[in-house]
C-alpha cells in the first residue's frame, strides 16, 4: 500500500527530546521506506527548514539523512498542475497552501495514506486519507499500511 510521509514524522525521527515518540517515528519511517513510500519534495524542504530552525546544530546530520531518504524513495516533484489544484483545495477545504501541495502531489502518485500528525486524522479526499501514526487507535491500520503486502 502506498503511503506518503509528512515532514512532522521525519522531524520526530531525528528529534530525540521525546524518546518514545522518536523511536516510534524512526520505526514508521524505516517501514515506510521499505514499502511503497511517496516522499514529496516539499516535505523534504519542510523537514530541513524545521530542523534548521529548531536544531541548527543538527542541520548537517538532517541533510545527510534527507539524502539517504531521497536515495531510498526518490522525491516526487511538484508539477504546475499540483500547485493549481492545491490553490483550489485551499479555497474549497481551507487547507494551508503547502499542505495542499503535499496532498495533491501524493494523490497524483496514487497514495492511500498520508501519515501526518498535523493534518486532521481521518480526513479523506481523492482516494487518500490522513492517518496519524501516533494515535493508538490507528495502530492496526498503520501496521497494514506499512506491511510489505499492504
């Protein structure tokens, strides 16, 4: 099953301030990368911006990690039609613009779930749904989504 990762999941995989959340995020990212992962270029950019702002000393480590992720899961580029569709999504569904861009790029790659803590858990549109991996009630669905047979 194809899943996309939001930047917050990537950030938690490097942020060790909450060891439990960090370990869980590392597991989610590793499992996603072994399957059919969609990594939007915008997500990598947001990841690096957040790390640079919150943990400036860790930016070189974050860049090296982003390069490894990009080798495992080549980032999906943002086409102009994704940008225009994102604008329409902002008007219709009141999304933040860059979240709408991530959404439209992931949908264009036939993604089933966007793993995110920031977006509304369970929101569904265009054949894709938000799945918050940190919600305990979502664990069974998350395990199915991240399984190799997914």
